[in-house]
C-alpha cells in the first residue's frame, strides 16, 4: 500500500463510517479494486483507520461523554452482544470479509430496508439518549451484531435497531455514533492482537501511513456526521436506500461479467 492508496481509503472511511452504507464494504471493494486487499497490513489498516473516524464522535459530542456514568453503562450494555458474538464468530467473520458478493447482497437487502424504514417507524417516542432504557440499549446491541456481515453497515443496523425501539431518527443516529466508540476500539485492539500473533510487523513507513490516514479519516468524518444529521432530519433514509441498491447491483453485474473483484 502506498500513501495515495491510504488517503483514498481514509477518505472513504471518513465519509462512510457513520452513514448507513457500510464503510467496511466500501473499503473491501476499494482495496480489492486497487489490488492490495490480500496484503495483511491492508486488512489491519481497514480496521485501525476507524479510530480516526470514531475520535470525531468524541470531539463533536465531547460534553455528552462527560455528563453521567449512566451514559457509559448504557454503552457497555449495548456493546456486550457484539463482544460475545465477535469472539464466537471471529473465523466466520474473517471469511465473509473476503467476499465482495456478500458485500453486494448485503448492500441490496439493507437498501430495501432503508427505503421503507421511515414509514415503518414513523411515530417515535424516545427523542434523547437520556430516555433510552438499558433494555433498549441491549436490543440495539443485538442489532449491531448484524453488521458482522460485510455490507450490512454497523450504522444502518444500529439506527434501524433504535428506530424499532421507538427512537427518533436523530436519537437513533446519535446513539449509533456513541456505540461506535467502544465497538471500534475493541475491534481495533483485537485486530492488532491477531496481526502480531500471526507474526506480522509494522514498518516505520506503515506507522506513518496509519497516522496520516487516521487524521484524514477524522477530519472527513467530522464533516460527514454534521451533514448526515441535518440531511437525516430533513430527508430520511430513502436516498441511502437507493444508493445501496444501485451500488450492490453494479457490483453483482461486475462480478458476473468477469471482473475479478474477489479477494484472494
């Protein structure tokens, strides 16, 4: 991986991490297209780069992270399902991460859900994080587990999960952002541990690439979150649904037309 490729992936991560379009799916496809997806460092990069993006949440919602302990307790409860299933299904998740077809199908299915989610859950009763119960937090945590399937989107899964529990679009999106912090930190720590257990090492140049890419992902994610909340309140999820469907169909057509998007 060179610096230009890293910057491209960092911009993709910053733009898509908090949008319901699957950041992991986009980075899998982008790295596959650039022919670098099989590199162990690239696989590490696609996880570690999320740290820059989630730091943007802490900065934007700084006061919320230092308000009450109850806030953290809810995040811990919501995080538990992903922690448990992430350990139990680790090998299967790694296998799915190597399948662009899985990404494509997940994009299409999730797209159809987003086309109708605003109609299905149009009468929210929970409008702030303080109103979210521990039971609701746990249920949203189980929805987050769906994002272990590449292309599903952690953001989409948790936002839709929140809306099924009567959260407003804004409240569901913000709780999804908050839940990303412990989830992505844990995913990064696990990936780093697995990387070094496999006997891999990171060079000085690769460390520099990671630092630069995380800064870029942080800045882009800051802008993306601000834009997303405003757009979501005004327009809902339909545009994201159509984007996912079109992107998924294009990928499927490319695969069946002989384009080698498969990650080796």
